[in-house]
C-alpha cells in the first residue's frame, strides 16, 4: 500500500478531485465567518449535532423509521461499517472500477474484498454480480449511484435484483450517492422497501469538500448497531455549523449544481466533436474520457496548467482514460483548449 497522495495544484486549473469550483458569495462568507467565530470551540460538540441530523433528514427526505449517522466525510463511514461487520467470514463486494475506499476499508480491517468487473461500457454485469454474491456471501455490497470514475447511473432493475440477492443471504447493501446533486435520479424514494439497505451521501460534492461531512441513512435499528463503533465527538463544532449553514442556504448550492450540470452538457458536446476522444455519459460532476495516450495527454495538459486525473492504471477497463472534473465556464474553456493541444 501507499499513502493517499494529493497532486500539487498551486497555479493550476484544478479539475482532478470532483470539487465544486464555486466559492460562497461574499455576503455568505461574512455571515458564516461571524457564525463560526461565536462558537464555543473550548467545548466538545453537544446537542447541535442532533440539529444537523434533523436538518439533513429533512433535506434528504428521509423515510419514517429511518435514522442518520454522521461521519468525518463518507470515508469514515465506510471504514466504520467495515469495522462493525468484521466477524469471521465477513467480506466486502463491489463492482470495479469503483471508489477506492471500498477495497481499502476491507484491506485495513483485514476483510476479503471481491471486485466484480463492470462491462466494457461500464454498465453492471448483473450475471457476474449475482454469481459473486452467491459464491462469496458478502457482508457488505457497495453500489455507487452514480459510479466513480465512470460517472454513470446503473440500471435500476439490475440494482433491485442485486439488492434482493444480497438480502436473501443476510448481507447489507450500501447505495453510495456521493454525486447525487448532479444526478437525474436518487434511490431515497425506494429506500423504505428494504431493511438491509443503507444510503450514503456526502456534502463534499454539494460544495463543502473542505468541511468533511458525510452521512448515512438506514433503518433505525441497523444504524443503532453500526453507531456503536463511531468514535465520540467525530464531528467538530466547526464541521457541524458549516453544514447547518449550507443546508439553510441550500438554494445557493442548488444553483451551483444546476450551473455545473449545464457546463457538463457543454463539455460533452465539445468532446463529441473531437475525433480521437471517447467521452462516456455522465450523471456526476466529472467526465470519463478515453484518449489515444493517457499519460502523454495528462502531461501535456499539466504543462498547460490544467490538472486532471489519470486513471488509466487503476483498472484494465480504464486503459488510456482520464477523469475530468466539471469546472466553471472559464475553467472548462481552458481545459478543452489544453486537451486539444495535448492529444
């Protein structure tokens, strides 16, 4: 293993980490600063965390009989679930390529990880998934909705078949909706159909990547068990108040997400006109594209001060693929120019 590395980005157009490129308006910056300055940072977090849980439940439309668990980013929630399910014979299963933390949480907890390759078009291989579930009987099965890095929403009928198969052998399913603000569909309306499905979200893509706030929604009894392994005071008073402030001003972030979805459409149209580029459809704030030589193109774009993510070595299905975050209109124009010059 190696430690997670963050690419140096000073002076670059930073389009490598699926961040929201929009800052808060100046008036909201001032209001948030005043609010954070008045917090009792000499005290451990208290009941204010429960205010945030209620606000997130209302914002997400959480069904009755369900509960919310907060984490220091969704990464912590993924790790804590692996810890809670660490019993003899436990394992984690997910389609690959996918979010690296699913496999890493298994490795760090000493659990087996079973990666099931997607099809060449990055759709779920339902037959292979059902076969792997029957063979390995995983404790946790992750389904990203949309997926990272392919940015697509998988077939709902296939997802339901997988959920039923996991439930029949006593496992949990986690629907990871990290990119929900940019997707055309959410699983939240179907969550109450099952007692073994958890919904995972983050405020990082919402626009608070620097705040580190994730949340998990699930049946009350199930969340109560998983919550036993959560460290005390895992959400700071600063994280909590920033998140509450964002929810209270959700219309600002909704407008930003709407702008990024519009920019995504503009980028996809421009990429379709490039003969040597294959861009895959996206329901997230990122676009996966295949070029003739990923390393050469990545290096060329970096030399032109545009930083993207070279994912070509993460999985065979990603050969010669780059992942590009949707930025502001100005950033996207610079990215497209750098891409054309670097092909």
